[in-house]
C-alpha cells in the first residue's frame, strides 16, 4: 500500500497506478496548539496488517518531516511487516557537513530520525550523494535526470545541455543522453576583482545560434539560472530552456526566470509545482 505525504499526493497516485498497489487515504490534521496528526483511514489501516507499506513523502517543510515520521509509525501500528520510505525530495539534505563550529550536520540528523521507522530508503537525486551514507538502514539513490528529456521539444536545434558548474556536469550528460542528441557543458565563473562583477559563460561548447538547455538537480531561488540565461542571450543563442529534478521555485524565482527570457521550464513531480511535467514514478516503480 502506498502512503502519501501531503506534498507527494500526485506522485503517490502515479506510483500506485504504476505498481498496481492500493493508495491509502491519509488525513493531515492539526490540533489547536499547532501539533500535527497524520493518520490512515481505519479501513486502510486494517488492510495494511501483514503487508508492505511504502511511505512517499517529500520533506519540503519541517511539518512534512513530522508527517513522514507519523506515517511510518502509523504503518507499524497498523501491523505492516515491511516499511519502505521514498524521499522524492529530502529537505535539509544540502547541509551534509558542519560548515562552521557549532553547526549541526542537518542531513545526518534527519536521516537518523527517518531510519528509526523504516526498513529501507529510496532517495531521488540528492544534492549531495553522500547523504545516503547517513541512513542507518539500506538507502538506494534514484537518478531523476534522465526523465528531464521527456518534456523538451523534439526539434531542438543542435542543443547544448549546460550544468551550473563542473560538479553537476553528470546531470547535464544524463539529460543529453536521454534526449539522444547534442553536447554537454558547464558554466565557468570568472570574477573581476576590480569591479566585483562575476561573468558567467559556458565553458567549452560553441553555443552561438544553438538551443541551450540549462540542467540542474534543484532550482530554488532562480538567481543562478536567471544570470546564466542573461549570459547566454549575450552569446546569441537560440532558445533557452530550464529543466531540473526538484523545482522548488521559492519566492519570486519564477518571475526571475520568466523575465530572463525562457522558452520553457520543466521539472519532475518530486516537488509538485505547475511546471512538474514529468513523473519519477516509473523509476521508483521498478524498486518498490
């Protein structure tokens, strides 16, 4: 049975359809003092006894983390014999070390908490792959980047798939390989120490007159992507697209990107937004 967190209801439904598993009815309530109560409907709890529970929950907020823990506990309370936890997007996953004295390793803290209520974890495209090692149960990572080719137009003109930095070039390469044409490159940043300005430009590929697909695992504020689009337009590229696995798009990110002159922006349903044009359910279905 698939148990959906409140931020992963569409993905959970697609995963249930892809696996022919039942989709649990879950309520997301809050007490007057602010405490959360995430619960299964009684009939679904009864049906879960002796079965495999698959909790699917993107932890976009602190409340979502608590929902996940409560869903795991509800599954155990109902008598599930096995619990698999799917983290389409893992909140706090970017703080994988203490960056200054006194800071926590937040990714480790939440991974340990999640591990207490599950037998295994499936983690989609973590920003820092090493966070999988923080779990106390087996954790398998699932790469969502190959799905990013699907929403792209079929008629891209000699495309270049560009990552935001050298460390993310593998994401661009996976999207390029899935599309079946084009080059992969990454942005280089050069700082003018006299003016303080940073110049962003593709590293090696000739982008003039070509369609460019900007690829990243997460688009949050949109600042880096919008600066990159501006730089590309200065190089007289063709159309500019943005694709990402996790379309957080917080604050005014969407406005920044649209003002920069995009031909299109798409992400997956690890984070459910209006741009979530492709699902990672087929990738997860093979593993649950």
